[in-house]
């Protein structure tokens, strides 16, 4: 399961997450991993675009979080990939962490309890948002952002492969 921050203009218009340029990049990554968009579930923390495409406010996140939590419980993914800092901080409940530190930490999403009362914790991988990667193209030469994301996604795939089947 992939979780982004909020819909962009294209997503808000179409009512579907990640359909614009960032969505095309996400689709490329998914296909590089040997899957299709139909093999994964894609959601956003916010369900509508904040005015002026600004960062989500805490009250907006609080109002939308129950919907995302319900999606996660319904999907019961083997692993969640948070796309970007905002999604990573919300899902990890670690507002004190930078994206860099989230990328290298072992995190989980606390999805509540199963029907028998067992805590349900889902492995959480945090990586760069595809929109950020697109903004890096043609910039400074260093480690390729696509390669960094694909490395993160390969780790997430390994976690998913090792997860017990439900």
C-alpha cells in the first residue's frame, strides 16, 4: 500500500490518487518492481487538495485520518510505503523525525487491534514523494533520487515477501 500526503490538482479533479506527473513516476517505480498499479493500493492522507496546494494543517489531518485508518484496516497490507515526510510522520506518529531518519529506521504503523485483541502493527517504509523526485531532475549531480526510491521500494518488497499471509 502506498500513502501520499494529499491530492494534487489532477487527482482532485479526477477523484483518484496519483494520476498526474507524480502518479506517472509512481507507476514507473511500481512497474520497475515487476508489478502493476492493480497489484497495489494507493491512498492519500487528505482526501481533497488543500487550498493553494499548501501543507496539510493538523486539523485537516485529524479530520481525514479516520478514513485512511479504515482504508488501511480494510486492505490489511503486508507493508505500507509512505510517500514523503508528511505521510511518514503521520503514519509513524513521529513528527520529530526527518524524512532522512525515517528512511533508515524500522518503523511500524499501529493499525489498532485484530478481532481477537492482538495488536496489529504493519511495517512502514518511508521514501521520497514522486513530486519531490521530479523537482530534482536536472539539478545537482549526486545520488540519483530514482535510485534511492527504488532501493527503498525493494526493501519494502522484501518486507512484504517475508510477511505472514493473511
